[in-house]
C-alpha cells in the first residue's frame, strides 16, 4: 500500500510539472507573438508614412525616379511579406531605400526647410525609434522562449508538444553598412 502512495505522489508531481511546463511555454509563445505584433504594427506605421514623404520629396526632385521606385518596391514587398524572414528582408530593403531617399533630400536645401517635410521626417524618425525598440523587445522575448525550450527538463515537454525555436529578427549583412551622405 505504501508503494502505491509513492507512485501516486511521483505521478502527481510529474503531472504538475507537465502542466506547469506546458502553461509556461504557452505563455512565452504568446508573448513572442504579441511582441512580434508590435514590430509589425510599427513597420506598418512606417509604411503608411512613406507615401506622404515620397510625394513631398517628388515635388522638389521629380527626376529621381529610380529612388522613388525603389521606395515603392520596398514598401510593396514589406506589405506582401508572409513570414518573419521575408518581413526582415523587406524591412532591410525599406531601410536601404529610405536611406537613398534621404540622401536625395540632402541635395535640396529648400526641401529640408519645408514644414511638411520636417514634420514627416520627424514622424519617420520617431517611427524608426519605435521599430528599434519593438525589435529589441521581440528579440528579448524570443531569447527567453528559445532558452526555456532548450533547458532540461522542459526540453522534453517542448519536443513532445511541438514547441520549436522562434527566429530572431535580424537584419541582413547588406543593411549593416551605413549609407554614405555627401554634403
């Protein structure tokens, strides 16, 4: 009879561990999804600001069609990205296109003095800062989640229940190069 109670106690502890591990993994996975939604939200905010910025610059620099086309293409690619990897690649292309657009702006001092342009540029700068914070928060939560699913004994539960690692939001090597601005 005593052995039965030991088996029952051990079984109960294993059951508690299983429920606790599963629930904590679900919580972390939802936190990953939530922080990704914040990144996505800020990327869409930026994408919504871009057409206004481009139209303002077009008034001053109509002959810079290739830059405007690059911005437009990058925006379309960002809107059509289906997963995190595509989104990260499209975001890097958007950053590159915006850098080229802002280099064009440097050639037009009157544009830099235009109130509408300054307001759009300030809004874009604020959005870029929000994107950086959202990406950092996302990567922090992904690090916690990925660490949890790799630690023993939770790794057993994670493998049995299909919890896999989440990708970090990383930028490609090409986006790491600072754009050259000539005055």
